[in-house]
């Protein structure tokens, strides 16, 4: 190392300190090719995060908060249940902060996700499915994986993330994602549409945007036949939209932030996932495709003006499926 390099400050202009500082400030992209109207769809490109998904924001927020208040000691192991995305976000943050990571995952999630997590240094424990099948993970499968994570955390003295109950996830989107969308759209947002897993993205962004536009329409996206948020009986526990639609209301759900629930079928999800790839050049996952399908349905329903702007989120990259 040269003397100049040794004395150069790490905060020099144009230099990012670590992968943690790559999280956030993702672009807002117009989907004018797949949806020329009515209205316009703008999508937050969260697949561009270092971990490949929107979950990077919650992962960073939870870990930094736990380190700050003493729940997570330096170098201590971190444990969490994941469908893949939260695990990847945690793997990125744990690598930057110096924590070993163990994740439990339903065997129904794709092997590509396992390989990605292992490549990022995480230990992956695959948990047998309860009533799902490969590619279709049910709420019972997720609960089994969560139970396994709690056991591992206890056995190894690790910090259990417990993303479904962590308030930092909602706050991360309220304080970063929502304000970013408002600024990027120049304050023109008439509707917010997003799938619900833990609910952190939907709730945090909805709170931030509604504080700026009280007339904002907020629509939750749920798999057809699995709409507990919409008040319908769950008739279909298995669906393609991994990481969402677990058949129950998330623990920190705030009903007043949802105006309606929009169901999306597996067939529509497949159709829009292909359309985004071939007509927009955006190879994204199933939840992203479901979000776009639901946003098109909302804009086409007549509930909004013909020139309305609806914002949704492209949750993750399609490379992990």
C-alpha cells in the first residue's frame, strides 16, 4: 500500500464504505411498454439491491438496531427463517458487519436460493414441507421453518431476527422507501400497490405516502384463494408467489392503511413475469409480477382517474428462481 493510499480517508467522495451503503436509493422505473394506459405504473426497482431484493432494507435496519441496543453482540451469530430474500439481505449485512449467519428455509423454496445464500457465506438448514409442494410454500411450511430457526438460535446462542415481529422493518420502509418514492415521482402518487408477506414494505410505504397524500389509495396484493387481508376464507394454500400470501394476517398489520385487497392468479403471475422480461427487459420474481398484475387491474377498474399514477415494487430479481 502506498503512503497516499494509507492516508486516504474512507469517506472520500465517490467511495462507498461497504455493501451496507449500497442498500436503498433504488430507481423508480416507468412500465410504459407493458402498460400504456389507463394511468401510469411506476415501479421501485428493489431487485437492484446488493442482496437482490427489497428485504435488504429491513435486514440492515434490524441488525443495526440490535447492535445499537445491545441485543446483538459483536461477532455473535444471527439466525432467521427465510424464503430466500430476507436471508440474502441478512447475508450481505452480516458479511459487512462480521456476523455468522444461519438461515432455515422450507424445502419448497428454490434450490437457486439455497446456492445464493451459501455463496454469500450463510449456513442453510432446509426444513421439510408440511403441506406444500416444491415451488409452492404454504403458511404451515413457513411456521415449521420459523420453529426450526427459534430452536437453532437457542441451541447456538444466536440472535433471532424474527422478521414478522420486528418493528424495524416497517420503520425502514416508512423512513426510506416511501420518501424516496415521493421524491422520485415529484409528489405524484395516486395509488400504492404491493404484495404482503411480513407486511413491512406495504405498511411502511403506505404510512409514508399517506402522510403526504391523504387521498392515496393503498391496495394489498394477495394470491387468489388466499386473501385473509381481504376478509375471504382461505381456499388455496398453495400458490406461486413465494414470500407472500401465507394465509394469515401479519402480526403488526394496520388495517387502516389498506383500502382494498386485489387477488392475483398463478396464471396472471406467470403471464406478467414473462411480459416484464420480454417487453421491459426486467427479469424479476413472482411477487413483482403479481404486483404489476394487480396494479394494472386497479388502474383498469375505473376507481382512479385515467391519468392516475400508481406505484408498486419489483421485489426481487428473477435469477433466484
